[in-house]
């Protein structure tokens, strides 16, 4: 896992931030926090991807 991005279409439900608060923050839309250790949080990121109701969280391998 090299990069995590939130593509347009986020409905700001907060599921990603609830699932992986170390990785995501929700303001006007969801976004990945700066300087996040992606490898350390890989399992939580995968859970957030699976739980996103609009499937806008993408993982780049």
C-alpha cells in the first residue's frame, strides 16, 4: 500500500474517521491526514475502504 486517497463524491458520513481516526479526518469532506504511517495503519485503512458507503476511498498499491 503506497497511497490512500479520497476521490470526489464523499458524503461526509464520518465512517472512515470513526473506523481509522489516525488516518482520516472529516471537515467539509473526508481527507487523509498528512504524515500518516500508511503501513502501520493498513488494516484500519482496509476496513475503512470496505465500510465506506459510497466507495470513494481508494488504495494505490
